């Protein structure tokens, strides 16, 4: 299975329709800078190829839709720019997005001679999926020379895969899915010149206490702080949890700690996965384990930010426990620890985290953040991922690229049937995955897997 690239071009918004502010530097916020060291967001959707489908017309229309979408999300057509301050005592750099001097977003047409059935049939997610996305293994700092946004349309024998790669220093998961959804909305508009969208992004950057852009970061040459994380080889599988299965986990977690209804479905599922993966790792009882959840803090800030704010407003919520107590105690014990850290995720604590990030920004690297025996629950089942249709109806499935994956990374998707069901994309070292597949408690809760 090999992806064949047919054509590549760059797409820009019509300059005469752009707002005046698009001509000025688009500064990153303190919440954006740490993501310079991670990799691009890569998510995509697989669709059945509609009857009488004609690829040239589809591509032409999608390019026009992308050009229109970039009127609203104009930073995605830019490139990163670094200015170096050569002061001999305090060398520093400043980074911003230049939306003018750029070829635009990248648009790729490719083919893959397999069927949807071939795509879905392997037990593990096949490595060819990584070829369905651009900017493979790139870190976000590479946005100086690479596009901040790439869209790859790959034609299967009976399907269409649309993979989107977005620079994580420009936006988080909420920003990503808002862009992807609005692109689909524009594509499906009856008017080719339709420029009004239901959820326009809020592009005005947020800064603590309104301080304005950071113009000097406390380091010089990027090579001194850039660490291109390369994880070990792992296996990757999709495990499906029905709404009924998750409801049972929630009821058990609440019953365990006598707080019926307090612990959420997601906290219960996260606790269950944390305990299951820890068992699968076969680590000694005294070893520490860690669980990290990603929190969208737009509503936590005071005053709150719009849900349409385009940028990074996430926080790592971390819980620690040694292996013996995590596995030995009931599900509700772990779920309550997760519940407690969510409840205590306040505006005050979030602002303290921002200050800490700025003081040690050069250490925000994937290999340093995630300690051994960590489980990271990324993305959210609340994003309307299956609402992205591009006129082809509901997608068959979701997949992600190579980016930001390692042993213990779990990506959460809404289940295809909806109703509170969830798909978990789990990455584990090969032997750990074998152990998880043999875990009776885990596999009983799983409704299906592929």
C-alpha cells in the first residue's frame, strides 16, 4: 500500500477581501509558545465515494472553499517569522506569523489503490495512514518554512480520505475542529461566493492581563532548544466503547466512592483506561504512574473566552499514583482523583500555570513533559467530528497521523453511532498492547475493536 501524489498547489484567500489587520504581524500568545516544540495536529475523515463522483470538480470546489475559509482563518495562510536580538548579554528571539509574505496553505491530491474494507480490516491501524497527511514528523517550529495548514485529499478505490494538518502553535483541538467544520460548511453552501459562516473564529490574541505580545523570548539560536522527539515503535488500535458500557463504568465509579452522579462518564472511562494500561505495563508495585487529561480552559478564564477563540487555551491536568494503589484500589478511587483535579482547575491556577510556562519555556518538550508510565488522554468526544461531511454524508471513520504519539497516548473520538459512545485510539509498546488485549476486565468493557 503506497500513496501516490498526483498534484500539489498552494491556496490563499482573495487579498482584496482580507481585513486590514491581516497585513500586520500576528503574534503568538503565552499559551501558544510551548507548542512550538510539539508536532502538527493531524486528523482526517474517511468517506464513501458518492455515486457519479467526479474528482476534478470536487477538488476545484474544495480549493475555492479553502480560499474562502482562509478569509476567516487568515493566519493559517501565513508562515512563522523569527527576529533575533543579538544583544551580547541577553540574546533573544521574537516569533510571529507573517500572513502577507507566504505562498499560502498547501493543497495535495493523492491516490491510494485500496478499498475502504482494506483500510479498516487490519487489527492495528496500518502505517499507510500516516501517508494521508502532510508535514510528517514536522515540529511546529518548522512553520517558518512549511505551511501552517495542509489539506490532503486521497482518493481510494471506493472512498475519499481528507486529512488536515494544522500547526499546533497556532491553534488547539477546539480551533482545529472549528476550522475543519467551517470549511465543510462553506463547501456545502449553495453559493460559491458564500463568505458568511456560523462560527467565525475570534482571532484577537489573548494575553494575561492584557499585557500584549511577548516580543523577547529568553533564548537565542533555535538549535539550542529544539528537540525532535522520536518515540519508540508502538502498536496502535481503535477500541470502541458503547454508551451502555460507559454508563456501567460511570455507575461503578460513583458507587465505589459513594458519590453517585458526581463523577462524569469521561472521568470514569479515563480512570478505567489508566488502570488497564498500568496493568498491561507489568511494572513493579512501587513505581509511580501518571494520568494526564487535556482541559479546554476557554470557559475557565475570567472573563471567559469565546468557544470560537482561535488559539491554544488548553491545560494538562495531571494525577499521580503508584502502581500498587492504582491497580489495587477500586475504579472509583482513581476516578475521584481525576474528578478532584478537574474541579480544582480554576482561573487562578490556570494563570499560575501560564506564568510557569513562560519561566521555563525552553524545557517544554515532549520528551521532558511525559514521564515514564504516563497515560495521556488527548482530544475530546465533545468535538463534532462527524459533523464534517463535505457533501458526502457522514464519514465512515476518523484517523490521525503520526504526530505526537508514543507509548500511552490515547486519543478520544466520538463513536460513529453517537449517543455518548466513544472510540479510543490507543498507542502502546507491542508487548504492552498484547497484555492489554489479554486483559479480561478491559476487553469485556470494549464493545468492539479494529
